């Protein structure tokens, strides 16, 4: 047979409409895929090609740890709480545990990912046990993966004093049959672990991937990383992780974030948590009107519709961090609040009404603005997390 020519039907390995003529160690047949599947390159396949279902997209929000609305460093506790990186809940059985944002400083072993999360036990800490970093997906984002073979992949490295036995970092893909539950703090109804893997970390970034098949009745889905600390912590008893991806198929493809842009990733995070923070002294958060001589009702719009109507308002806890901008004797004036702002309710998932209170000086019916006082620490925040 001449190079580049397909042999006559009598000597061809092709048997079915849509088959491809390929090469392994000899000429070979690649059977046609199922309806809707796409052809992808795969160096581990015998002929270097295979069919797979189209990707359902990476459901991991903030997968490269770009968004930290709450704080870029926070203590971890035993409640399975959201404390720092958006959409990532943490738990720690040992004391003096922190989660912080770090710069990866590696363009050789990472695909240009700027940030990572560091899970660390404090230097000299003697309490030991388990820490968990996890993300729970909404049911609406989990169902597309039901019954599918999926692959979880991530980049990770350890600190010089990482105390886990055998330098192990465990990753689990968990499923459940409930609806919109929190994997870390509550757990899943009908919990199963179709994928589990133990990565052996080094001080250099590596990519790890593990595959498995989800049950057809999967209704919720999540990823968790587990680190079991031992002995007495050194100054670098930590692991770092980034580039977390979940996708349909048995092979990890190049990493992609859920949001194409940083703005898209931020909007995805703000569906679950939104914080408006002072960017300078006397930042204004929203507008409204004075209900009385001491109280103004301020409307604050959310940048995207939240998952559900929030049920509580977060703030600094210090009244003097906030003020009301209002009219006084024909001129604008700012009056420091006498109590912390109070959320009066969320009429919709797109805005909230907050009451700002001062001791005196407002004119009922006049316009007003609520915001930060002479500081850059004031904030207001709402959560619609799972």
C-alpha cells in the first residue's frame, strides 16, 4: 500500500459506517462513536484517538482561587464554614489552622494560574487530625453528570514540613440523592464516593487526575480535599492546591475555569455571596430616604441574582464604621451611625433594604445615602450559600 492511500475494501479493517482508518503498531480500525460524541486526541489510547461525550463544562466555581470576597486569609474551624476563598468551605479538627491565598510563582509546571489556596497548620501546633477543603455544587449543576464517567483533576504541592503520612493528599468526589446540601458542614443524603484518589505531594507543582462513574440517581455532587496532620507542625506544614476541574470523560483535558473572564468568575461567585466593601473613606453603598429624624432606609442592589433570598446581613459589628449622607441646613452632611446597619429583609434575590440609624439630624422624607464612615474596613454582605 502506498503511503497516504486507504486500501481497497477487501483488505480494509473498516466494517461499519463511520469507522476510521487509523494506526497503532499496524493499520487499525477505530469504531465509530455513539451519536453526539466527539473525536479527541488521547496519547494513552492504542491509536492515539478516542470518542467521548461533549464536556458538560467545569462546575467548579473559583477553581483557580481568584475570588476572595471575605478575606485572603482566615482561620479554619470545626463548623465546615465559608471563611475565605469564595465557594470553598473548610473544616479543621486541629487548632491553629488557616486558609490563605498565595501566588503560585510557577509558569513551568502550571498553565499560567496566578493564585492557589494554602491549607496550613501553625508552626509548633501539636493537635492533630483531619482538615477538609470542599465545594458543593447545586443540584441543577450536578444532574448533568449523573450516570457519566467523569474525571477530577487538580494541581497541588506541599510545604517543606507537610506532616501528612507519606505526603498524602486525598481527594474525593462525593455524590448524594438529596437537594442542594452542603458536603462539608452537613453531608449528603445517600452519600457515595464514586471517585477517590491519594496524591503523593512534592514541593513542586504536579497535576493529578482520577476517574470514575457516577450513579444514575446522582442529584448532588461535590469535591473535597482531605489532609490528616501528624506530629508537631513545622513552619511549612501545609499543602497548596489550584486548577481544580471536574469534567465528563476518562481523561483530564487542559484546565479551564468556569467563567471565561475574571468578571465572569466573580459573577458566578456572587450568586452565592456578595460583599460591598469600602474602597476609600466615606464610600457610599446605596441610596434611599429618611424614614424619620433618626433612621434612613437604604436600597442596595446585588450585581447578579443570588441563588436564593438571603436571610441575614453581615457587617463589622461597629456602629461608627458607618454613616448616613443627608441634607442639613441646605448642605450635604455625614452623620456617623449610632447602631450597626440592620437588614429589613430581601424583597427579591436582586436587592436588599438596609436601615441605617443615627442619633438625630435627619429630615423625614428627604433623600439619603448609606455607606462607610472615616474608614476602609466597613462592609455589608449577604450569603445564599448551600
